[in-house]
C-alpha cells in the first residue's frame, strides 16, 4: 500500500469515529380509537367550549368593571375640575364668541362646535390615560385569548382521560373550523391553529376576525358630541352668549371712563363674571356628571352585552363555530327502541364532518 492510500484509509477511519451516533428513531404509537370514543371526545370539546365561554364572560365583566371605575375616577380628578375652573370658562367663552361669529346662520352652531371641542378634551384627559392601563379593545383580545387557553388545557385533559395521544387529538381538531371568514384561505383557521398559535394575534384569521368586530362595532368610546357633550355644551354656550352683551357694554363704558376708572370697571366686571361662574358651577358639574354618566353607561352596557360587537364577540364567534361544527358528531347516539341498546355506528352526517380515524402528527 502506498503512502497516499494509507493516508486516505486513516482519514476514513477517523471520520467514522467522529460521526456522532444517531439517536434511535422512535415510532409514534397510533392508538386505535373507536367511533364511540371519538364521539365522546367531540362532546367533551363542546362542553369545554361552553365552560370556557362562561369563565371568559366572568373575566371580561370584571375587566370592564375596572375600566368603568377608572374612567369615572379620572372624570372626577381630571376633567370636571378642568371644565369648572375660571380660566377654562374664560377660554371657552372666547371660543364660543369665535364660533358665533363664524356660524353663518347655522342653528346651534356654537353649541355643536363647543361639544366637539369638549369631547376632544375628554378623550385627551380621561379616555386616553385610562387606555394606557386598559380599554375595551384590550379586553376583547384578552378575553378571546383567555377562552383559547382554557380550551387548550381541556384538550390535554381529554387526551389523558381517554389515553389518546395528543398527536391524534391534534389531527382531530385540525378538521374543526374555529374561524371561517374566507376567501382567501388565510382568513380561515381550525381549532388546532387557534390553540397552537402564539401569540394568537399573529394568526391572520384571528386578525381578520378582530377587524370584522371593529368594523361592526364602530365607535367604542364615550359617544359623539351629539350625545355625550350636547347638553353640557348647549347650557354652557347659552350662558356664555348671554354674558357677551354685558361684557361688551362694560368694555365700552370702561374705555369712555378713562384709564384709571376704566381699569377699575373692568376688574369689577371680571369679578362679577367670576361670581356668576362660581354660582353656576354646582349646576354645571351636576349636568356634566349626569350627561357623561348616562352616555358612558349606555356605551359600557353595549360593550358588555352585544354578542357581535362587544368584548365577548371574539369568544362567542369562535365558540359558535366550534360547537356548531361538532353539533352532529357530538349528539348522543340513538337508543334502539326495541332492545334499549345504544347504536354506536357512525351516522352519515358524522362521517361527512369528521373522520373517526383522524390523521396523526402535529
């Protein structure tokens, strides 16, 4: 053997020694599952969905109660003191004057524009700061994820209870639609995709579902200026417009009286306006609490109760899809009227919806 051949032989031997030993391939165990067991599994999935829905309802209601409490707190701490202050009222009077001059004959123009401005301030001073902590959109997403987490846990319990490998359970739930908004196919998702996607928001079909809920729900805030702020703005604008004429007359008298006397008159008029505003303050605050409270409570109740646009909409949609698609296969088997025995043979509708011998693999 020449030197070159010897070197090649040594390298081959060394390479063989360096190759790590391959782990033995463990074949997945496939359990033969009877039709009756699969039907029982389907019934347990329906029951799990129903239980998860009720638990999610309790969770979402608690979150919405907290949101409402925080909105009321910041309304008292931030908005009402700002609205009632002397300098805010002076600023609003200037805005009402400007609105009135530019009304161009439009009825209640100053009140409408003032309502819009107050709504902007309410969003900035109350709703936006609360949203940093929690808001209905966040509760919608958290509630849906909570429902999915409970379902995932129940599926694992079902796997252990019946001795069915999770791979076969996964094959089963791949055939159960949880979101069906297509075409395109990306807007559809099976129960398997929903419980296995982390985070849930990264699933395109789920994003499509949330978008659908948002479009159906429209404005989820305190409302529009035509509802929430209208009574407050109308009262304020009427009072401010009534103050404009005396204010203008007082300014003219002050100008004619000279610098010293005019200054005293102007100070006196400002003091009278402050007294008027102070006297009106309790009524104004009572009105704004009542108006905002009534409008907010209506919006809050709609978000809690509406099944298609509220904070439970994502949960209720997926629960409806899952339970609806399992309705036929999860029905209790018919009982023979003569013998009283249970007929476990698969029905035509069950075979059409779900194949009893589901594929394995994740």
